[in-house]
C-alpha cells in the first residue's frame, strides 16, 4: 500500500509574489525529499520552489529546442531551393 501525503503550505505574512499551494506527493518522493532537505539543511518549501524553478527552466529549453528544430527544417527547405537556383544560374553562365 502506497501512502500519499498532502502538503499544505501556509504563509502568515502575505508576500505579493507568493501563492499558497496544496501539493499531493507520492510516499517515496516525500520520504526522499525529507531525507535530502534534512541532510542539506534546507527547508522543504525552499527546496520544492528551487526544484520547480529548475524543472520549468528545463521545460522552457525543451520547448525552445523543438521550435528551433521546426523552424530550422522550414529554413532548410527554402535554402535548398535558393541554392538550386544559384547553381542553375551558374550552370547557365558557363554554357554561354
């Protein structure tokens, strides 16, 4: 049987850039998080914030990479057409 923990984060002083969050976390992930935060002397809230920030950065990079690959393919097709035209012009000039 795997337990789920519900983490409630409350702030007593309202900070303009902070949101309250209810988070359901698998038992194993929660246990690992508790062990790690105790070992590195960092509170759970800060640790989770840093982890989510890192994951957001990773996902943004993956999104940008996908966009660049897609746009690169579009540019590649057009570049090949232009190259073919230049080669045709060069061949035409050599036969004159």
